[in-house]
């Protein structure tokens, strides 16, 4: 008997960010044969098939220790849809009493009501894609949310009883060291339990890579990226977060995930 960690992919985004090469789809990219409305039932069928195949292969799971809804932007689906997928998983394998259930979200893809519904349905943690607190950096990344709305989204999540993580990206073309400092301090000012900071990787098939090839953007400098990483680490540690993985800092060992 082994504990199981489950990742549930929700491949929908309102806008495709210029640096993104993940398996995601905007409304105009879906084409025929798929829709957001049909996705929860399809995901449940996939759970059934996967678990049946695992059991046929001799794998047996006592319980689920972690669940992660990733994407894409899972919270583009109604909260009831995410809860229904989680409830279906519970019918297949019990969740541990202390299971951590996380959903990714954009700051502009949630409301106070949706976060409350997610918490009532068993979600324990939300990871917001903040990326930066600087409007010009967000614009270069093709992010659409207002950075001033991040504290409100965090407050709603806290009010619902959810743990909160914020994701940042450093190394965006045109971003200064001061921009990174502004973003990290803004994230820490929200009183988060966990923070991730990822170096920007520009994959060759993305819109941002095409901008680089056309000379519209300057490629990130590795030494500059290293300096920014060290700055993130210094600021996080000074605020009481501990580094535990390449891109992750947590306030307590229990919040490492």
C-alpha cells in the first residue's frame, strides 16, 4: 500500500502568455471536440481508466496524500466543477485526513464566493500566479491581471481558510533588479505561507521566442538572472521563509509542497 499524489490538469487559459509552451488552450484554440463544460466529466473518466490500469498492473494505493489542480488556469472552471472532480477522486481512493489539495489560480480568476466554495469542497491551498508586481513586466509576459488586485485575492483566500502561495517569475526582458525587489516585497507583504520564484525560460516555439528572433526583446543574461535569484533568496529569508528547493521558500516545514 502506497500513498498517492494526484495531478489534475485543467488546460484552459483566458489568454496565452507569450512565454508559455504548456498544454493549454484559449477559447479560440480549442477547435472541435473539446469544451470547458465537458472537461470535468472527461477528467473523471480519465481517473477511472487510470486507476483501473494501475490496479491491473498490480499497484494498490491506500490513500491520496496530495492533490494538485494545475494548468492552464483551473479556476477558469466554476468552483463546483473542481469540487466535483475532487469528490469523484474521493470515491476511488480515500484522501488522507491531512491531505493537501491545491489549485493554481490567477488573481483575476477568483472571487470571494468561488474561494469559499473551493475551501468548503475540500481545497486547502491556492497558488496564485502573481509573476510580478510591476505593470511593465506583466505586460512583457502578456499577463492580464492588475497587480494591485493580488492582495485582495490573497485576503479572500485567507478569509476562506486557505493556505496561500504566490508564484513569481524573474528574468523577464527589460526587468531590472529593482523590479524584482518590488515584486518580492509585494508578495511578502501579503503574508504568504509559501513563495515560488522561477527563472524565465524562453522555449523556442513561443511568441516570446519569436520576439527575440525578430530583435524586439533582449535575451535574459545568465549573470543577471543569478543576481536576481540571490536577491529573492535574501528577501525571503529576511521575512522568515526558508529555502527548501531550487525555486521554493516556505514559512514552516508543513507548508513545503
